[in-house]
C-alpha cells in the first residue's frame, strides 16, 4: 500500500464518527438558545446523525481553540493571563438544567479585569460587522451564570489565523429573554407541542432554514402533511 491508495478522507471520517445521541428532556445547552427553537425541539424528538462535513467543521473549530489557548497562556503575551479554559458550567432553572463549557476566562493585566472569551472559527473576518446573534446569546448566558459581566466573541479565520473580536457587556434584559427561551423549549418538549418556526418567520434568520437538518420535517408541518 502506498500513499496514493490511502483514502485519508475516509480515515478522518471514521476517526471523527460519533453515534447519534438521544438528548434528555430537561438538560439543555447554551448553544441551543440562539438557534430556532423548532430546530432544537426536533433535535430532541428526532435525533439525526451529524454529517461528516459538519463534524469536520466542529473539529477544526476545536483545533483552532487549542491554538488560541496556547496564545493566551504564552509568556509572549504578558498583557493577558489565562485563568481557565473549557470550564464546565451547570445551572439549575425551575425543573431543568443548562450545562455547557466556557471557552476561556482571561484577566487583563493592566486593570485586573476578568473577561469571558468565546472563540469561533470563520472563513473570513473581512466582512464581519457584528457578532452572530446566536453566539451573543450564548455568551450572555455565560455572563449571567458566572457573574463575570464582560465578554468577547473572538472570530479566527481558519486559513490565515486573522482575527476580529467583539466586546460586550452583560445585559440583564437579554439574560431574561434567554431564560424565557429555555422555558419555552422545555414546555414544548414536555407537552409534545411543536414550537412556531421562528427562523422561517424572520427575514433576518430565514437563511438558517436552508442549512437546517430538519427542513423537510418543518416544511411538512407547515404544509399540513405531518
């Protein structure tokens, strides 16, 4: 066997393969709160295997975060101190639990201020004018849960390692909205009632439907086929 006959793409797919997981009603993740609630609902009711190309994107993001961690804890970057990385977080609300992982907590050495950092990979930072609403809601929840009320969403370009960051402060009203969204998801799952298709009904977020794994099922509900 020589190098030309090895299907490295298939080998990588096999390495990254994970069984489709059945999600538990009552346990939710911060990354779910900013996406369409109907999509989240479907992911509990009809779990699907993640496509290999999507798994690769997730893994590339993990590798990029590992690079950022090395940068933040390096002696070459004394202006910041890495306090913690991949910090597990659990928060009990009503009768359900939200669990996740905070990418990084850093301290600015010039004033001792702590910041939460969420690292996201992207194809290009050149046209980024504002952070994703989904990522912002995720970061706001972490600020709510930790009491650290300053944060940054750090986008890193996959091919060049160029970056762009968006700083934000804690917004109590937005935090209330986030908790309300978790409550809405939880009640919909408990009552087996399909949430409204908020992405479909939003001109700003309608593009999400194009890439949604549950587009077919959602379409069938809207047309009365299901």
